[in-house]
């Protein structure tokens, strides 16, 4: 498997909701039997980039939530 490409700095500007909406649009395009075969590769590549971005955002949010919960657990233990 080839190494992951470095993230495009412009990609960090797109929000999760916007990335998800774009992915839904790409999915709709891919479900269309009339999609231009010349665009197929580009759309799949873009979808891959957006999926990676969404996964990274989800992972980041999960880590932040876990950190906050751990801090709350520590505070609760200190109070007891």
C-alpha cells in the first residue's frame, strides 16, 4: 500500500459538514449510470481525500472528548 499523501493545506479549511455534503454529492454522481468515465477517477480520488479528512476529524474529536472525560474523572476522584 502506498504511503498516504501529505494533506493539502487547503483541505484543513473545509469543515466536516461541508466534506460530508460534498461526499454525498459525489456518491449521487457515482450512482448515475451516465457519469463521464473521464471524471470517474477524479471523483473517486476526491472522495478518498474527503473520507480521510472526515476520519481525521472524527478521531480528533474522539481524542478531545476522551481527554475531557479523563479530566472530569480526575476531578471527581480528587473531590472524594
